[in-house]
């Protein structure tokens, strides 16, 4: 669903079509994403348009990056051990 909003605002109907989910399921997902601060919305006529708020994702990226570096170091050590044992 976040991928569908990367290029800009989208209405629930557009998000339902892009994701293959029902309107109800999309609305439930959007409520959770809004609560998490990952999407925001505005009204345009009869439509509620949703847009991605990517700021909080930078925190997730930083957290994941720590673990990626950890595993890269571990895998390098493992590779050296395997190569040394040949």
C-alpha cells in the first residue's frame, strides 16, 4: 500500500485496485498507517486523498541498517573461517 502512494496522493478506490484488497480492508490498513504516522490525508471534493509520510521510515531504516552491518561483519568472518579451513 505504501508503494502505491510513493508517486503521490491516492484515493481509497485507487489503493484498493492497486492492492487487490477490498475498500474496507484498505480503510482498515490506512487507519493503522495513519496512527503510525506513515500516511496523512486531505479531503478533495468527495474524495479523501492519502499520501505517504516517509519521515518515520527513516527511523526504521536506521534501525535495520545497524543489523545489516552486524550481519555483514558476521558473514565476512564466517567466510574467512571457511576459507582458512580449506
